């Protein structure tokens, strides 16, 4: 899917309503939904293109993937979704073992943070945030482990 197609799906023909909510012109919102790959296209550089540029620039500057992907991570968490990076390399037994150990470690960290929070019988908002962070990490790690297992069987 290309960025203009994603926006087209999200806007779903309700350009005027989105323009009002964003405080932008309907023309601009319409142009975001059109391709803009070369000078013959009438589309405009849209917010998704900008986020993509931020991420690509961050990666090219040598920032860790977790930091570069923070905008996507933020949106995922904001809307109750899970962002999972799919491992690229095929996995052998050693990689699967490493991934399993990392998954167990993440589970241990979640259990530890949760146990500490429950000791006084109350969970503070700071503790909730910490538990939530560790839980999301465990979910992502579990998905990475599953992917490694699949790759090792091919």
C-alpha cells in the first residue's frame, strides 16, 4: 500500500469533515489522497510521507530502530494496536534459541515489575505505565520468537 492509498482508506470519502477537523483546505486533503511520484502527478507530500522521511533519516543517521520507529510506536499504543517488527534474516537453531531466551527474559521483567507494583496492594499510574511498557515489549518479543520459529522450519 502506498501512503496516498492509506490516507484515502482512512478518509473514506469524508474529505470535508477531515479538512474541518484539521483546519486545512479540502483541496490539500484531496491532494494527500492522490499519487505524487513524479511531476505528472497532482498529489501532495502528505503526513505519512513526512513520517516516513523522519524514520528513514533517523535510521540513516545511525539511530537505533526503536528510536527511529518511535512515531509508529506512539500511534500504535495510542490506538491500542501492537507494532511488531518482522525479523529479516532466516533463522537457524541458534537464532531460535537466542530468541526464546530473550522472550523468557522479557516475561521475567514483566513479572518482576508487576510483582513490585502489587506488593503494597495499590498500583500507581507510574507503575501501570511501567507494567504496560514491559507487557508491550513481551508481546513484541513473542511475535519475533514466533517469526524465528517459522523461518527455521522453512
